[in-house]
């Protein structure tokens, strides 16, 4: 596959980026191949397209960004869109701040909260059957199939499995993509629990700048649960999709020389129009999270990066600073800009499993965690058409399974995941750089794998 040409017309390049951005129903590589007149062959397990496997696309072995300067054929840049092209993403997802503007989320000067390790050697061989295939797969095979960059399994607070691949190291940070939404949604829910934000109030009570937008008569709760009625499409394979304008305004892609549209996320939100009624059905639209991020920053009186520092990084004794992508005004990209260390990701998800308690401190009120884990209306979720998530719902920017383990998730494209299983007393956090963007294409080899690990840990736990 040919690389994106730096010299090509900027608008044409951006249309090509639509094929590789965050939530395409086609995979990035398959979409580019289709655009170039190629026909991808069926994948024997995932039913999508054939790609070089995880070993063949190892970013260290491929030598991305090695040299001073790196040779052109091994360079990765923002302005030519190569940072979002597979297999370059296997490097860029672990080096995001080298490519885009970011704001630091400081851990502060306090002590690091230690994580106890009790690693097991029996998880790699745990077997499950993928959702879309009758051939069994092992846990280790699933990690490779999903181009995992790092994964941690914690059971009853102990790390029982921790592995890194590709460009990610134990001290490194990785883009979390839409997992960011769950951090921001949790912060908003905390403000509601504190009485500083009213879930039933109109958004415009706090952000009058949105009076002429679709959000004028939307409530805080409706944007948190994404049940707003918006004239906004999030289809990254359609050059006419509203998502195209959204990511340009937020600085997620370079602007053409003659661009005269909104140049910040906040300015873009003012242009969103209404379609249908709010509160009727779930529809995943990232602009909702940007409103939530604006609410959190406005009510807290601090930029989003500082809110995340105060709420999570400093009090939890995180191991490393994190950072968040910002737009040209310095506003944090609430829908998908968080970058953090894998162990700190584990700390956050373990805190949620323990009803908001971590390292002896109540970080998030228990009532907030219970509200999230309880979920929202599965009936309102049905119309969104998620075939791999029957019976699920969406609450405060989290995905709720309603299964018999009470599992819930933070989910991001290209394989980012936090899976919380209260019954099994287990969490799994994963960073990945799959060529398959959509979680619907990754769920068949992810969700049953998480469930199999949970059942195995329960079955082999001598304390049960």
C-alpha cells in the first residue's frame, strides 16, 4: 500500500483520512485499499481483511522514526497524515505527544501507590470461542489477533498478568482514544454527586454560549448518556459526514490552506443543529462528550487536564504523568485525547471495581460507581444497532453489559479497553494498535476472551 503523499492536495488528503480516523466501520487499511481500487481478501477469523500480522508489523522491528533524521520511508508525521496510517499507528499510538499539541496531567509529588504482583503462567492457554467463529482461540492468540501493545489483568487487586509488545514499554504512555470519555464522564458524575452540577438542568445553565445550538434544550444527563437528538453524523467513511468538520476544528487533522470554518472544538459545538427529540434513544456521537468536557471545565473553573490531575492522578498516587491532546485554544480533547501509562490505567479501573476506593482513599463516591455500573435503558440502546452488544446500555460515558457478572467497560477504537468484572473481582486493561478501528470488529475476539479469563480466575481461586 502506498503511503500518503505529502504533496497531495490538502482537501484530498483529508478525505483520505476519513478512511482511517477513529470510528470507521471499515478498517483503516481496508478503506484505503478500497479507495485505491484494491479488494481485500477475507480474514480467516475476523471476517474482515487480511493484514500483516502483529509480528510482521512490530514497530521496533520495522524501524519507524529511527535516525537523525529518520529516512523518509520510515518517518511518521502529523501533516501528511501518516500518523494515522497502519502500520505506522503501531508506533504513533505510543508516541502521540511527539506529533500533536498536548497538556500535561501531573501526578504531583506524592508517593506512588504500589501495585502488588502475583503473576500467573496459566492464562495464555485459557481457551474461548470467538463470537463469529466456531474455532477455539487462546488468550495469547487473541492478544496477537488484536495487535495488543500492552495488557494487564488484575485479580482481587493483584497484577496476575502484565505484558508489553511493539513500541509500548512499562513506563510508556499510549493514546486511549475514546476511553477518554469514561474518565471525563466519571468526573462529571462526581460533580453531580457533589451538587455542583445538576443532571436535570439544561446545558445552557452552565454554558450559555450553546443557546443557539442543538444543545440549548438538552439536559446534562442527556449529553452524558448520549441520548441527544442531533443533526450530526459520525461516519468517517463519508466525506460529507459532520465528523469531518468536527475533527478539523479540534485539530485532530491538519487544516487545508483555504479553511475558514471553526478552529476550536468549542466554536464547532455552537454550530451543531438539532434533529429529533432529546432523551429518546442512545446514539453514539462524540460531540456530546465535548459538551461534557466543557461542562466539567466550566463548573470546576479549571482546564480539563487540571481536573483530571486533581480528581485522579494526584490522589490516586499514579505512577506517571499523563497528557491530553488539546486544540488551538488549549482545550483538552475530551472525546479521545488522553494518553496514560498502562499501570495507571489499571489503577483507575481497579478503583472503579472497588466502588471508588483506591489506596485507602475514596476517590470517586460509591454512589457514582454504583450508578454507572447499574447502567441505563437497554431499550434506548437497541436502536443504535450494536450487534456484538445485545442487552447493553450506556451510562455516564461507560458501556454497561448487564450480564450476570455485572461487567462494564470503557472502550476506545483500535482496541483500547478497560473491562471491569465485579463478580470475578477482576479488571483487564488493554492498549492496542489494531488496523481494525471499530470495536464491533474486535469484540468477537475480545469480549469472550475477557469472560473466559474471568471464569478461569474464579474457578482456580483457592479462596472461593
